[in-house]
């Protein structure tokens, strides 16, 4: 029955998670340690929220309270079953226990089925109506409320857990089916006891079964008895004929027919519907139980997800995959070149003298590295097609991917290219900085570009003398 749900591993965690949500409506709990622990245990946001709730619930006492509910649930259910069985026996006793041993079959049928049919109609209405009085009047709700009261007392946490559990059941559209599983089971057991007591009494004692009326037409009873007996007749129960129904004192055979008709009506209209609904409720429970989880779209849970995200260390979402050595573009063919030297100052500081002393006749350019300046210079190179290009960089600067792209574009429009880290040979520190540029050229696959410490060496390699 519903107590089985309390043994499902996911459902108690969901109940505690919802109970923490209801508890924090009165004010946030101190959860700094719980947040850190939950964040370290899982990367899933929902698992983190559940872990946090379980830690807070342990501190408040929700787990121990839920354990007591599990222990008391079967005992409270057993007591409720006992009360209903005693009530069923009382109804059966009222039917067959009279000193005159006379049974009014219509009154007996209404007595045994009246409350059952009323509660059944209320339960069916509860399937289409929102959670309310139809569900709170069921035996399932009574059982759950009594269990919470007995397990938690007046000051326990059981009311919060009860609210959380019913909220989860309602959201999963399982509330009437869960309560119905308990309620229909109790009713089915009650009818089984009533039928057993009724059959025992009818088997070993002699009774006179008949009907009585003051204002109704006897033909009305004939029609009703035949209508009510149609369904039991499909299962083999006899139905009194018109002569037996209208007879004031039917014989022994007529009495047996009346007794079996009454028994068949109780079984078909009382026991069998409850047994069928127990099976249906169990099937619906197993089909929908996966939906027994909190509504993660609630603002409360969205806020917790954001808090967990804030605890995460900064992550690089667009990491540099690393520099893959590329193949430098081939230079122009010798027949396409013009005997021209371009000396280009690239991203040099303002205080660095320009142009450097000792340059031969050459096209001297200086750009700041901006995109428009690069495009303008590359356009000039494409028109000039120089035989040699000397790129002058600041030794203390760090080469980057922008420098690499520019150097590859230059190589596509010239014959040879050399790189001189400006003033690299002035001291040992600058010599080390120049070596860094040489290593960078090797690492980027630009071996075609040679770097030198001295301007004179670069010009000599290009076949140009000052």
C-alpha cells in the first residue's frame, strides 16, 4: 500500500527535499557547510540540491522522524483495519443478529452498501477535482494523518513531512490513487469479513428473508430486484422470480434464492469493485511513481542552482587549443620579385629611434600593429613585391598570435625575410630577449625567417650592405 512508497529510495529523499523547502519559507537555514559538501559530491544540480537537503534534514531531525513514521505506519494501518472489520461485523450482526431472525433484504442491502457507495463516489469525484475534502475524507488520508500524529506527536516534524509528501503525490497525480490503494484495500477486507460472517450465519441458522413497504408498488420491487440481480447472475448467483418476490411466505427454495441474491449483490457491488480498484491503484502507482520528485522549476530551486553555480571555480570556456606549428607560405618566385628592400618597424615603442642608423636605400615603414595599418602595408607589399623584407620588433615585447599572422602575410608577398629584435645586442638581458624571439620562430614553424642579434648581420644575410 502507500507505506510501500516510504521504502522507495528516491521518494524519502524527495520528501525531505520538499520539507526543507517548506521549512525555509519561514527563513533560510545556515547551509554554508552543506552547500560546500553537496557541491563537492556531485556535478548534477538536482543531486546537489538533494544532498544539501539531506544534510539539513539530518540536522533538523527529518530522517529520524521519517523513520518513526515507517515504523508506526503498519501498526496504525492494522488498527484502522481492525476498526473497519469490527464495524463490518457490526453491520453483519445487525442484518442477521435480530432475535426474530427476519431479514428485510432491501434494508440489509442498503445498510451494507450505502456508506461504501457514497465513499466510492466521493473518491471517483476526487480523481477529477483538485486536492480537497474528497481526498481528506478517505481512509487513506485518515491513515496518513494518524500515522504522522502518532509518530511525531504534537511538536514533531511530521506535519511538515506530511505536507511535503502530499504535495509530491498531488504533483505526480498520484494522491487519489495512493489514498485509494489504502482505502480500497481496507474496504475490500471489510467486505470479505462481512461476506464470511453473512454466509456463516445463513449456512447454520434459519432466517426469513422478505421485503416490506407501505407506499411503494410491489411491481417496483420486482423491477429493482431483477435489475440489481442482473450483474450477480452473470457470475452464477440466482435471481428470485416475480412469484418468489411477490410471495409473502416463500418456501425453503425461495429463501435460499433470496439469501444467494443478497450475497451476490454484496460481492458484486461491494467486494469486487474494491478489489478491482486496489489492483488499478497499484498499477497507476507503479506507472507514475517515477514522477515523485520536486518541481525543479520552482524559484526556490532555481535560486539554489544559481548559488551552486556561484561556488564553482572560474572556467575557461574558450581555451586556446595551443599553437600548432604551421607551414609558412611560400614566397614569390624570383621572376616576380623586384630588387627592393622593405624595412618595417612593427609595434615599436614611441621612444625607440626610428629609422635605425646605417640603413641602406630602402622603403622604410613603421606601423602600430592596428588592423588598418597592417592592411595598408600588406597592400604596398603586394604591389612592390620586394626581394627582401627586414621586420624590426621590440626585443622586450612578447610575440603573440597577431605577430605570427602578420609575419605569415608578409612572407606571402616577398622573397626573403629577416627579423631583428631592435637593440638586442646592447646588453646580456637584451640578448636573452632576442633568443626568446628566435625560439618563438622555431616553435611557430617560421624557420624560414631568421632572427639576428645585430642589424648589420640581418642586412648582410639579405645581401644588402649599409
